[in-house]
C-alpha cells in the first residue's frame, strides 16, 4: 500500500476517543509514517527500538533494528506504571515476524480496552486481527 492509501484507511472510525497506536516502522520509512499517524488522529509520544541482534545489509549502514512508535489519541497514558527498556535486544527469526515480547509489553502497559492488529499474520487471544494473511488462513 502507498502512504496515501494508508492515510485513507478508516482507522479514526475504528478507534475509541482514547486510544493507543503502536506502529512498526523501519529506518528508511521513518519520515513517511508521520503523515499516517496524523491522518489516523494520533500524536507521536515515544518509541521502542528492536535490536534484532543479527545484521541486515542496508544502503547506508548495516541495519539491525526497527522502531515501534507509541502514539496516542486523547488521554491514554499506560494503565500500569511499568517502565520497560526502550531498547529490546531480541534475535530476529523469520522475515518480518515481530517478537512476542512486544505484545507482552503492550498487554502489560494496557491490560484494559480493545486490541486490533492491522496487517496481522495470525490470530492471538484477546486481539482482533485484520489482514489478508489472517483471512487466507481462515
């Protein structure tokens, strides 16, 4: 999908007035994700860095990280006051698969409220999932 197509998704209609967006982004697309965040009605607040331990060759450096941006809509400080390290070193596995440790962080900080994973590859108890890979697996 293009950035414009992502911006046009009806995410604001799916979210409650007070909501949190956790958005994965790679370094080359970091600048491009902010129009999406704003189009969806969120404001950037903080980030986690996933240190993948193993290197991937990029154009400008040896890339071994991704960002997980934390964005809010309305008033949505964490339900649980627990400070997780902003850098999580977890060895990568298969292409594009995100570590479950990040879902645990999200579930710990926000034990209340609905959860929706966009572009999901599978289903997880307690989370709604939307994505062509989920639909193909059903």
